């Protein structure tokens, strides 16, 4: 459970980079997560060392981020949301149907646990340390990025694209890099997930998976890293109490989605900037 | 030749159902200016309401249909008042409304999942009739009815938008909200009407689709995707455009099977959407606006 918390945190903070800082309403984040998971799983099953699979998962997702940024660069708001949603859906359908590569709906079983210089992260505690380590590094890098001059340029692009262009910045490049970085970390999160569960199938990467992550970044507040941390902890742990009470999983699944969507609606209506947010979506 | 005709008929059936979804979507989008994902949720609720009334409570079929459509209208109205109106009150951007409606879609689908389970449901109202031979292609009487009825409904809506006072006011708000308010049209009232009419059409679409195929909790999302793809291809905010786009989508999807495995049918819709968003975001019949 705490491992999932770490994975959700990496996903949320990377989406925060795209949505909160760069102002790109990306509804295709789950696709990068899926791409990372599949890339890492396939490479590991082909016998590649874990650390290479892990890094390549990020790189492959990043390449897709770049490819997605090319056509969508000029789109804004609603249209960008639809296009990225479309991307996410296409990735899902391909994962489901390209049976030769992904084994379709049967999924890929037997993904090995990470081995790093002879050390096997087989039990949950070791894996937890690994996840938290990656989460911490991701947080550190993203914080560095957002407080750097590049981060300022990102926020400037979000607030006023034209003005940023007048100042001689290439907003095309800025937005593209933001999406690539965001995709990179989502790919890493996907890799962690694949090696933790050791089994992936397309049903882990449906559109509904997006709701918890969007809820996290909006509750925490857009463009706030501190808010993202707090919101991840609250939102991942809260629905877990349902499983403790002892409801069967056929109820817990939908009930969790209901809780997330209700929280999201409530926050959008009454506290649109979340707890630590600086900006609102436009 | 037989295959060609069969695919053509399949395209028409798909196009007719997509058109019904696209129209409701387009109506709400053109006046309220945000992407109402929750429209798919209303549809799936109406379909399950019909299932509940007819198959579980064993009510008369006609009565169940009427109640299901009324239920859809009520739900659409409720979403507008309880969520969208509150958001508009504080002048939320269309991106916020979009996320809210996405949350509503997931909320509605999860409720269905909780109440009825994930399994597919059928009505058993019309025994699967033997298909009619039609120049070598097979079509069931129900499917003929779906096509004719949707064309009738679309014609009715077209007439409503062109001739009635509310229809004209809706087009005025869609065109320029401020100017419409100046001449005394209450935009809130028009939003309400868009949701009521759009949801009623969604209710009818739910009945027709439910008769033709199985019900599943996730059907709302997939139909919504088809609906807005149809609406965007044809030109958002244009009723004839949405119809044209939906039939076009039906054609491309069904004829795409010639080149691609059938599992990719759903991806085709999005690829077309993608192409249109990039090169012609205003659609075939749409008017160019700032987007």
C-alpha cells in the first residue's frame, strides 16, 4: 500500500509538472504510465538487467511524450484535453489488441523483481525503500526544474504564451520539454508498478485510473509540490480504510472511484485552488 | 459485393446511434461551451433505468421507456443545477467544467458498477429476430427501426432548432452569449434547456442502443467518445454537422475492418478525431472560432 503511495506520488508530481506548471491539460498521463510499464516488463522478460529496463522505461515514455507534443503543441484547453485523451485511448486499445507484443487482455505475467548489483528487491520492505528512493529523487529533480530559470519560463508560458514568445523564448520547445519530462517520470512510475505487481494487463491502465491522480493534483493545488505530497498521502490512504472495514473488492473498486470523484467535484466547486494552489486551470 | 453491402448497413446502424449521442453532446457543447463527458453517464444511467424497470420490476415496456427517458432528463437537469451551475457561478474556466464532467462520468459509471455489477445485461424484449435478407446483407427489423427512428428524431430536432422560440434562443446563445443576454435571453435558462433536451435524446439513444446490444457499465464512455468524435468531425455546434460526422465515423470504423483487425475499431475513432483536431478543428461544417 505504501509502495502504491510512492508510485502515485511520482505519477502525480509528474502530471503536476505538465498541468500545474506548464498549463498543459494532459489527460493522457496514464498512457505514459502504461508505456513505461510495458517497456520495462518486455525488456525485463527479454532478460535485460533491471536498472536498464527501469531507465529505458522512462526514456521510451519520454520519446512518446515528444511525439505527442509535436502535433498537439498548438492546441489549447479543451482541444488539448481531447487530443491527449485520444492518445491515451489509442495506447490502451493497442495494448489490448497487439497480442504479439503485449499478450492482449491476458497480460504479461512473471515480470522479475528488480535486481541491482546482486541485491534482489524481493520482499515488500526493500521494494518500499526503492520506491521511496525513486519518489524522493523525482521530487528533488522536479523541484530543481521548477525553481530553475526553465521552471520560470514554464510558468510564464502557462500564464501568457504570447508574452513569453515576445521575450524570445521558444514556447514550442518549452512545452515539448515539459511534456517529455512529465512522461519520463510517468514511465519510471510505470516500471516500478510492473516490477512490483509482477503482472500487467491493459485493465490497469484505463481512463478511470486518471481520476485519482487528477484529484491529487487539484486538491493539493496546481503548481504546488508541497500540496501534491500531502494530497497523495491523504487520498491514497483514505479509501484504504474501506478495505479494512472488510467490504469485498467488487464494492471497494467502484466505491473508491465514487469517493475520488465526489472529492474532486467538491473541491472544484468550493475550493478550486486546492489547499496550496497558486493558479486555476484555464 | 455482399460484404460491401453488409459493411454499409453496419455503418448506417452505427452512424444512427452515434448521431443521437453526438447531437445531445453538440447541443450542450455549443451553448455551454465545455465538453460534457457526463453525457455518456446520463446515457448509461437511462439504459440501466430501463433495464431495472422492465426486466426487474416487470413493468410494461412502453411505460418503462417513458420513465427511463424522463429519468435521463431529470438526471441531466440535476447535473446542471447541482454541479455546472455552481461552477459557472464562480466563473470557472471550461477546463474546470471539463474535469468536473469527467469526474461525473466516472461517478455515474461507478454507481452503475456498484448497483448492477460488471456483467453485461440484456432486455430480452424483442426475441432476436431473424435478420432480413437485403441484397445479400443481413439486417434485423429492430435495426431498420433504429435507423428510421433516429432520422425522424434528428429531423424533429432540426425543426425545433430552426422554428421554435427556444431553439432560436439556443442558437443565439451558442453564437454570442453576451449579445443574447442583451436582447433579454437568459443564458442560464438556455443552459437548462440544452441539458434537458440533450439528455432526453440521450435517453432515447440509450433505449435504442440497449435494445440492439448488451448493456455494460462502461458503455457510456465508449459511446461518449464516438459521440464527441462525430460531433467534432462534423463541426461542433452544428446539428447537421454532428449527423454527418457520426455517419462518416460509422463508415470509416466499419470499413476500417477491411484493413485492420476488428479490435482496433475503437482506436480508429480516435485517430480520426486526432487528425481533425490537428488539421481542421472546426470540423467539416463548423464555423471557425478561436480555439
